[in-house]
C-alpha cells in the first residue's frame, strides 16, 4: 500500500497562491496516475485535478481550470498542485490519492482512488 504525505497548505488571502506537494513512499510512483481532491466542511469530497503517470496529460475540475496546475516529478516521487487566484470557495482539506483503476483521473471518480493521504488544510480569507 502506497503511503502519501501532503504538505504546503496554509492560510492565504483571496487572490493569493499556494503550492501543495504530495510525496509517495513507493518506487513504482512513476507508474501511477495521481489525483488531488478536496473536501470542505459539510460537503462531499470532490475531484480537483489529475495527472497521467507520464505527466503529459492532465485533468481539471471546471471550478479550478485556468487557476490550478497539477504537475509531477517522478524522480522525487512527488505530485504538486499550484493554486493561483484563490477564493474563499477554495477553502477545504486537500488530499492526494493514487488512481488504482487507471481511469480515475479522466472521470474524476473518487472510488477509483486509494491510499489517501492525511490531507493538508487550505484556508482562503476574503
């Protein structure tokens, strides 16, 4: 089972930026598609972004397109989420996860993912 550790969350003002990181403890990291999800209080967990194992294909929720960028460095076993133009609606606990089905990133289906990290909190003040 892959273990994931997220970092980089924090408190930021609206319009600001944050960069989240997620590091895996497995040598086969480069063979997995990866995803970022978020969950706000009282809401369901939602797909934010996904990236193919090669890094050449990315997927985004409509709510973050043009503002967030997912990337990965397979040599460092790390996937990133660069978040710009943040709004209070982006406030949530952000998780990364492994796409074990190989199709989860394309459909944004939570059930296709596993090995959820502990999450990193992002709070955007107005």
